[in-house]
C-alpha cells in the first residue's frame, strides 16, 4: 500500500469516521518546520478531491471542447475562491474545536438548523450522484458493460468503505493521495499525447470579460464555478482539520492555522492543476481539430484515441475517471458523517452512512440512464452540478457569518478585508448560481 514518509502516533483500532477518532496527531514543539508541515498534511487532500470529481470533468470537457482555452481563467478564479472559503472553514475548526455543522446547530434556531442540514444532505446526494455516473461510465468504458449495469456496480463501493473500518485518517489520506496521483498521472500522460498549444494555454489564463460577453460561455463559466466550490467540503474541512490539534493555547492554534493553511493551499492548487488539465485536454483534443460539438464525457472517450493517435489515451481517460469517482466517494462518506453528527447528534457506522447515501443516489441515476439512454451521462452530470449550485449559499452564509464574530473566534476573528472579500464571493457566487439555475429551468 502507498505509505507516507514518516511515522505518526496511532491507536490500536484507529477509525475511519470522525465520530470514532480515538486521538489526534501530536506535533512536538521541537520538530523542524518541514516535519510539522508533513504532520499537518492530509486534511487538505481529503477536501481537494471534491474539486476534481466527475461533475468537474463534465463542465471542463464541455468548456474546453466548445471554447478552447478561453475559459481556463474561470477554473483558476474559481479555485482561488475555493481556497479562501476552505481557509475560513479550517480556521473555524481549529480555533473553536467544533465543526461548522455543530456551530449551525448551536447558533441558529432549530428550524433554521434543520433547514441547513437538509440543504447539506441534498448536496451530499447530488455529489454522490455525480460519482455514481462517473464511475458507471468508467465501468462501461473499461469493462464493456451497459450503463445501467455500471450504475449497479457502483453499489459495491459500500463494501470498500466497510473494508476500511478500523483504519485511521492517515491510511485514508494515503489512499486518497494515491488515487489523486493516479488521476494526475493519467491526465498528464494524455497531455503529452495530444500536444496542447501552450501559448494559447497561457493566453487562456488571462481574465477576459469579452469572453463572457455571450450567453453560452457565461453559462459554462457559471457551471464551472458551481462544480468547483462544493458546499459539503466546507463542513468536512472544519471537522477533519481538528485531528491535528492537541493544545487549546492561542500560540498552538496560531501555528496550527499556519501549517494547515499550507496544506490547504497546496492541496487545492493540485486540484486546480488537475481541473485545468481536463479543460486543456478537451481544448487540445476536440476544439482545435474542429470537433466543437463534443459536449458529452462519453463522446470525449470515443474520439480521444484517434485524436491522440493511441488507444492508451482512451484507457487512461477511463482509469482517471474511475479514480476520481472513487476518491470522491471516500470523502463524501466522511462529509456525510460529519454533517449528520453535527446537526443531529446522530452517530451511525460509516458503512451504513455510505449505504444510505449511495442508495439515495442510485435511484435517480438509474432512472436517468434508463429514461434518457446510454448517452445521458453528460446531461445528468451537469444537472447534478446545478443542484449543487443551489445548495452552496446555504453553507457559505453561516461560515462567513460565524468566522466574523469575535464572540466565537476571539482574536482569530476575520480581518475586515477577509470578511469583505468573503461577502463579495458570497454575492458573486450566489448571483451566478441563481442565474445558472434560472437558465436551466428556463431552458
């Protein structure tokens, strides 16, 4: 198994879910800086996989195939916004010792808290729907099974979660890192095959209002934004980051925030590279040769081999898609547990949580593929991102509000400029997502 290059304190039965964590990772004060950084590395990885799930693939492939490299700056700006929000989530967990779900239960009236819980659960199911569809398509491409059979096969990942019972966060983080590296290796290998125009890639990184002046690119840009910032990740990060905190002194909190910020930024920059690579791959393979009508993820697979000149490119595409869906499955399970425990004080085994979430996602996925046919994955993935977009403001508002209260954060309360930037992001993202939802309903 993939192992990390250092040894950490463990318990005899270190668990998989947050509710079963028996201890935290101690960071000795005498350790050199690089060792402390490595000991705090991990929570950011668990969060980052939500930013590269199959839903991101669908929007990036559509954007790259239709508009080439022009929307690459949208991927970058969306990822930077995600870094800001995840840093707020991380700081809330470290400073208060409570995750965002717990704070919502304690700070808001029961009716409001239950509503926030409902929205959070919808985001978990919508994200899991994307994972089901992505993994089902990967099974179809790799094994030749029908799409409904691929959907049914995704139910087996509950057994994988059950097999992780008794594993600690370090083991889970190592597995997720291995899956992320699999995705990255496959995508970077494909970039070698398709040979992008790197000067055009650099031009695509420059923000351009002119690019977004028309309806179609603006619609896709908002879709990319909605697919990038995942609402349940804000709950997840505020919880898992606490596995690195052992002292409640302000100095220890300040050091933990600094080290966790490095973990968050590096992990999300890795996710940015992967998301950007998907869009660049689609632009190089489909836009430049004139295949601007390649909009669906399964069409991309079929045309990738002849464009790249090797059948290996299509296989790598399917493997990366499968690894992306499986890594998101692990973190979605943990996020679901955090949300359920925080809002409801309800603790159930992780495999049961996985079975419930996957069961709720399998039904609409199966209905969708049976009703719309074998080539429905792209449409259903975009729909799942629209649903996610609708939930995002309901996670952002309490996060920004709580981290701006001195009574909760003490001396670690947001600086005025941080609060201002966060509220600007809230307004922009909420407006953009509302526009996306309106366009989807009107269309």
